[in-house]
């Protein structure tokens, strides 16, 4: 009997192969996890409807972001009258006036740091509450990809505007976002393009635009950087808006990545997008974020991951850099649900915290405490460590961060902090019984079935060592299943190494 030809790893997953484990996996990777009820909903829908629901975020009603969510004028430039006052004070050496100016600037800086914290809380709350999880997951992806830190630019409103730029293009077109990022005040300030001059071009933005944002090392030359910097002269901003300073733009002929002419920033971006290396680079980034970590060298790729990257890059070029078709291809392929991908991703601090609240249905409690914990775990929103963003993967885990990971889950489940209980813990009691909605009445009182159910839901499997630990806990605490018992089981599970993976 002739053996059937093996299926391509990029073949669409069959509906009958899309069960509880696959739906759970999709909710974690294309969002921040889901409740047992949400997992079962996706199973009932099947893979195509489930993936389309996540991708078509704009069809799901949710409050839109307003430009006046935050105060735009804290770090505004001085008015003409203020500039004149400062000029006169310097000329007359009026130290009293100059001291008042310095005090006012310090006050604004303090206010702006407070507002940056408010932006962090606002975004964390939005990730927790949104019915469009993939939109916020992609906003987080772009924040790490086009990494910009408040610590350098010290303008909270610019960080908020950039965050909203990423959200509005979350599942849109990567090329369109590239044209927008070279006009983004936060990025222009972060990489010093506002200080670039026609006779002295700053190369920072041009270099990172190719090295980290689009092509990768080895796919451009030092001359491309120098010519790109010339193309970007004049790209600056005034207050909160992009401004093209024609008088400071180098209008001479340039040659970038094989494209010649009087190129400006847009011409530079078009030259980048015309390079085949761009789609491959971006699909590597998307695959690493949503599927599995990749080795640096293509020679070390597995056969299936190599096939996935080729297929995704071809789709990206076919769709002229639209992101949604590429992710749809990934989320529907068999490879995405293979052992090579499932259970191999270390949760980032954001995924861990937001995912715990969304999937375990804990109270969010104090967002400032959650943000502080995320910072200790290595991911402070709006503060990526460098223009390269967060390393991710194994860099998230060490003895110190594991300790914080366990503590913050204990805080979400019980309100208990290392220094004591949250004062609101009694008002924000956690009711874990809703998690057992997928079990029938008799199973909810059977410790063995509850343990299997919770393990499958929280870690995607039921390892023997974990079962044994949980069974021993139940036996030593009376053997009856109740809310305190379920919370205790979850405390043990969320402290396990397996819970750090998805």
C-alpha cells in the first residue's frame, strides 16, 4: 500500500484537529490567554472563525482612544513671551527670574513623570480589559520593535501618541507604519533626528531603521546609512506634531540600497521596502514573538520553521506588507500547533500579569503594584532597555525574577504582598469557582478531576510530578474541594516552572 505524502507544515489545521489545547494555545499566543469558557467557545467555532475573530479586532466594539486622554501641554515649548522673558533675564543676569524658570521646568518634569506613570496604568488596564486582545498584543509587539524609552525623551504625551500610533496600525500595514515612524515625535527625539542638520546629518535613525526595524545586519552598507541620514534631514517636529524643515533638508542626489535620486525620508523607506530581506526580517520578528524563538543563523533553523518563514515572507510580499494575512497564515497552519511551538514560549512579564488576570479571572487589584512587579521582572512599559527592545525568551528567567513571578501571582490570587496584605484584599475577594464552569456538578467535587482540569487549563498538560504535588496538598487539607482549596491549588500551580510557559 502506497504511503500518503506528508503534509506541509504550513497546511491549514483541520477542524477536527482544533480542540481544547489548540484553542487555549491560540488565545495565549494571539492575546493574553482566556478563560475555560472562552477556550470552549473557540473550539465550537473551529479554527477559521476563531482566528478571524481575533484578527478582525476592528469589528469588536470597545472604547476608542481619544487624543485628550492625557495632558499634551505639560512639556510644551515656551511661548514667545516666555522666551523673551528668559532672554532679558540672561542679558541682565536676573538670577531671581532664571531661578523661577528652572523651578517651573522642574515642576513640569515632575508632573510629566507622574503622567508617564498614568499612561503605564492606562495601557495595562486596557490590556486587561480589552475584548480585542490581539490588537493590544500587536501594540506591545510594535512597542518592542520600534523601541522608544520615556527615560530618554522625557515627554509622556509623545509616548502616549506613539502608543496610539502602534495601536491604530496594530494589524494594518507594516509599510504604512514605517512611513509614520519617521514622522513620530517620540522616535525622532529618541534617535536624535530632530538634531540632524543638512551639513551634519545624524546617523542614528537611519542606522536603526535598517539594522533593527527592517533589514537586519548584513543587508545594508555604511554608505547606505550615511545616505539615509541625508535623506532624513529636515524630518523633525514642533511641539506634538511632525514638521518637515525644508530649509534643513539635503536636496542633493543620493544612492540608498541601489535606489538613486533626490531621496527624502519617504524615498528611503520605499528603498527599504523594495528589498526582499525586509519581508524575511519582519517575518522572523513576528514568528519569534508569536510562535517560537529562532536561532540567529538560518542554517540552524528546523525544516518546519524554515518553511514557515518562507511562506510568511511570501505572503507579506504578496499582500504588500499587510500584517493581517501573514498572521492569519501563521495562526491557521499545522506548524503553529506542533510540539515545536506549543508550550515552548516563556511568558514575558506583561503576558504573565495580564494573562493571569484575564484567564484566572483574578481582581486586577493595584495596577501600580503590578507595574512595579513587571519592572522587577525586566519589562517596564514605556521603558525598553535600549533601541533593540527587550531580549525576551530565556532572558526573562533567573532566580530573582522567578521569585517576583511567584509573589505577584500570589498577590493576584490572595491580595497578599511580601510586606503584608493589600488593604483592599477583603473587598476584592477572589472567587475561583467560575473557572470550573466546564466541569459537571459531580466532577467539581472530585479532587482528582479538578486537579486534571486545572492543570490542563493553566499549563496545557497534566505532568505526573505536578499531579502528585497537588494530590498531596488536597489530602493534607481535608480532601474537600472548595474555594480555598481551589485557590491553594492555583497558588501551587502558578509557582511551577510549567506555568511560566505557554
